C-alpha cells in the first residue's frame, strides 16, 4: 500500500452532513425517520442517492427488485467489484443510522478515494438493498435474499403489504423496478458497516466490533381461533379465550429462550379481530421472532415453540396455527475478510473486539454467495429500531475509516 493510502482518512464532517441530509426524507417530530420501503420517502432518498453516486462518477444500475448498484471502475475491470453498502429503508419509528450509515459511509469511501486521486485495482460497487427492515413486506432483507436465490423474483414481486399493495406495484409506483436481472451483479466480496444495535461495544468502551457471526432467525405468522362470547355471562372455565392463549404462548417463548440460552424470542405483533370491551377475544393474529447464533439451538427453538403452542391450544380448546414464513441459518463470516477488518482497526489504533450480530443484515444473506464481513460501531445505550437511536460523529467516522482501509487492503491500490 502506498504511503498516501496508508494515511488516508474519510471526511468526518461530510459523512455526518450526508447522514443528516438523508434524515430529512421521512423525518419524524421526535427526531427519527419513518421511511418504509418502496414508499414516497424511499423514492426521495433513492433519487438523492442516485444523484450523489452519479456526481461521484459512479455508474448506477437498478435490478428488478429495486436493489441499487453504483460502480466505480478499477484498473482491472476483468475482475468482479468489491461490494460495500447497506440499506436506506427504516422501521416505522426508525432512526438516522440503522443501515443508512453503511450505505452513506460506502459513498464517503468513494468520495475520499476520488479526492485523493486513488485508483483501486478492483472495481468497487456501492449498494442499497431493498426492504432490509421487513417492516412493510416480509421477509426482511428481501432484496439480498432474492439476490442470492433464497426466494424467486416472482415470489417476492407478489408479496403484499397490509394494504394489499404488491411489491411489484410499489416498485412501479416509485419507478424503481430496474432492468438488471436480480443476482446478475457480480461481487468479489462484500463489506457492510452498521451500528451495533446492542449495548456491548458502548459498555466495554470499544470503538469497533469485528463481526464474526450472525444469529439465525425464525419468523412465524401465527393465528389463534377461539370463540367470541359475552365477557359478563361466560364462566371462566367455559371460555375459549384467544388473548389468554396468546399470553401463555408469549410466556412459553420467553421461558424456552431463557432455558436454552444463547437464544431470544419475541412476539412483536398481535391484532385482535373485531375487539370489544365486553367480548372475549375469539381470534388473534400474531408474529414470532426467534433467534440464535447456534444452529442446534435454532432447531430446538423451532421444535419447542411449536410443541408449546400445540399444548397450550389443546389445554384451552382453541386452534393455533404457526406458519414459518422465514428461516435463516446462523451466519459465519469469511475468515479472510474478518481478518482484514480486524487488521484495519488495529492499524488505525481503534479499540476493537470480535462480536456476534444479534440482528439480521443483508451481509448475512450475501455471505452464502460471496465472501463477506461486517464492521460495527457503538450506538447510544444499544438502542435501535427507535426514534431515539443515536451514534456519535466520531464513532461513525471511525467505522468509515475502518471500512476505507479494509477496502484498500482487499481491492488494492493501482500502481
């Protein structure tokens, strides 16, 4: 590596400004961001991102699911580019950093290389993946999952949101159903910078998390069918209460996760059909999210959650259905790329540690197809998927610098 490259630093103020510029698209009164995938605010940020990439000299292509790829030429165009990026969609009450930091830091890496007049041996490709959050459409990480072949394009295009709008209709409505075939963009490897979304780095005073593994994920759509009856005249022992059933299921999931260890389980949504104050709930739709970094424990989670739900249903004389809508096995990132991230963090003098990602990321999907690694930086109090989500300018810049120097070590500096 040449001396100018070894001393290179990203422009911290420019990165910080772009984070806050994009936070205007879907800004909430509490300082967060509501930018649901393929909605009008997502179109705004996509248009901004496309223009920013083109202004940086990148060639932007969009595939059939709206995944965006911005290519910077390298000296050796016969080789696939090194990918870097994340996503720009948010949760309904999301923050400024989740995903956004990784995409904008990737853009900042390009701008920094441009400013320094550095040509890399490998081309580079900045990405924005569609529907990472999964808050409007299931599954989460939809764009990258289809990219690696976990789902067919037609399957994803037919998925509908709560209002009955399909992915295909939403893509067309914002003009982001592109011509590039899904999965056609090649990569030699992929790097994703992200806030930790947990408390470990902040608690330990570490600046960089070198991500080794990602948790496996189980997502279920559940439905409980009991019987609606009068709240005042139905004796307790004759009730077929859907909500009481759900309460037992929630507590059972909690107990299973605690007992297994290295596991978490959450019921994040529950909707009573036709709720009324004086009617015993007869039907409830709900969701389950269960995770573990251990494949054997993930299998036990699936088995025990299903068994618990069936047992509770029989006891309460109700029907419980659980449909597994998504299963992602635990991820083990590429050792060479993980080592490159760690070496960059050490060379820059940042306190760092190996870490497992509790959340799912596009990088977890891509790891099945190309060598992949992730970089974490702290977020305040470990809070994410919340309008209070926060990170410091210094930590964001540190993560971007590790990304930059990992890119330089893997893509090389043209002589």
